C-alpha cells in the first residue's frame, strides 16, 4: 500500500503540525519532530494522539525521508 503524494502533502502531525513521512514497511505516517508514528489502516490514517506510538531513536533513523 502507498499513500497518495497529494494527500501526504496536505496531512500534518496533529501534535506539532509538522510534515509527516510515509513508512511503507510499517504502514505508518511518521512525525520526525515529535518522534510519533500514526497507523494507517485500509488506507485511512488514524491521526489521533491516542492512536500514535512513540518511536525509539533507532526506529526513527530507519525511516526514509521523502
């Protein structure tokens, strides 16, 4: 599954309003600034603070930037 580039361009982290990066391996949208990952289920991002998980420094390094 992939995220449409136009959609990714308008999505923002609900916490800091920063850019999100698509992590295809884990099907998540990642906010590098807040070190949070938001799940995407059936193509629908769950951009809620309660749904996010905190990333470790090692996980954050593995996320490819677009």
